[in-house]
C-alpha cells in the first residue's frame, strides 16, 4: 500500500516537473526578441516586381520601425492582412520560429498588361485590379491604351488573360487600343497590320480565328502587305491590303 502511494507521488512529481519545464521554456520563448526577418517567394516567380528588401522594410514599418519586440507581442494575423493589402502582393503567410525569426511567404500579383489612360499608368493583374509600376522590374506585357467602364471590365480582362496565357499570343501581341466606342484594335509584334478585334465578346473564338489565319497566311508572302486583319465576325477573317 505504501509502495503504491509512493509510486503515485513520483508520477505526480514528474508531471509537475514537466509542466514547470514546459511553462518555463514557453515563457522564455515568448519573451525572446525577434532575431530577424526571412522572406521567401512562392512558385519561384522570376519577374520580381517586389523585392526582399521592400517586403522586409514594409514588415519592420508595421512592427513600429524596429525588430526589438518580443515574439508574443507580434500579431501575425495583422501582419498577414497588411501584406495582402499591398498593391503588389496577392497572398501572404506570416509565422515565427523557435529561434526568434519572423518568416513571410509571399505570392506576388501577376501583371498581364500595362494600362495607360489619361494620367493613369499602371499594370493590371489577372483579376483586372490595378498595380503600380515597379521600380525593380519592367514586365514584358502588352501596352493597353484607352478607357473601359467597370461594367464592361470582365470582357476586357478575359481578353487580356487569354493573350497572356497563350504562348503564341503572348509572344506576338504587343498592344491593344480601346476606342471610345469600346472596340479593341490589337497590334502585332512582327507585322504592321492592325487586328480589328471589336468588342470583347466571343473572345476565345475570335482569337482562335486569328491564330488559324496567321498559321495559314505566314506561309504566304502576302501577309506583309496586309494593313488590316478583321476578326470581328466570328465566322470569317477579313483582310485588307
């Protein structure tokens, strides 16, 4: 009976010791001052519109201008919200490690066109949101000029995405001009003709028609004499010399 009680007492003492050591270690860890900031970009994105230094400075600014702050006083969720509200960042994950480092995994937005309208000059991302031009990198994307209403935005964004995501179109379409009536005129990298696209409707069909025309016409030297390639009509492509 006595031995049974002594065994119980030993178990209780061991448990209390473990709880004490855990609490001590946890408190010591939470009171640790931040050691530094580690920035990483997901998907190995090549076009770095935002740099490690820019993200690092942004985080330090949100921390009050210093890293001399205890880990348990860092609001990770607030930092994530601040990062995702940045004009260049699509998604962010922030976490701390035992050694006292603050880590941020960043996915930057993807610019699909450079947009110019009046005094506005910016990128548009794949959702049609505006992005400021980058001081560290200039994306090789088509230049879009003109103005479109928000109610018609989806059609234009679809067109720009289709061009961006197609290897052939991405290499060969260098620009788009939007007329006051909302019609689109595309420009080719290697030829001087205008591509009369019209309103951003039946986008996929019109682009497929243009690609079919190009693959056929490029075999003929007459392609260099065309001034207009009209794909407004979904059943045919009309060319002017």
